[in-house]
C-alpha cells in the first residue's frame, strides 16, 4: 500500500512538471524510463501470487491508471513543444 501511495505522489509531481511545458527531451526520456520501471515493478508485485485484499487490488489498478495518465500527459506536452524540441519516444 505504501508503494502505491508514494508512486502516485511521484506521478502527481511529474505530471505537474510535464504540464508546465519546461521539460527537455532528456528529462522526458527520464520520465518515460521511470514510468516503464515503476509499471514493471508494480506488475511484478501485483502478480507475485500473494493474496491481495480487494482494496489493495483496487489501489494497484488505480496506480496503473495514474502511470498511464502520466504517460498521456507527457505525450500531450510533446505535442505542444515548439519545433526543434522533440521528446524521445520509446515503442
């Protein structure tokens, strides 16, 4: 539960950063890497075979949604960037 709460707080910080439009391509790549790493970790924890209460399952799904929303926010910010400042994209 603590992991998901901290992750959601960090995503909120990063989302505010991306909305400001001041992220460099390098910073955007760092955020994409963060999303990927944390999503993978969350998936491993949630599919480890441990029994999870329904409340924790809902929290995990909500955290996945938060990661997805952060990625969408990053993509929208990239579309607003002036020509010449591009965001590095991962498949």
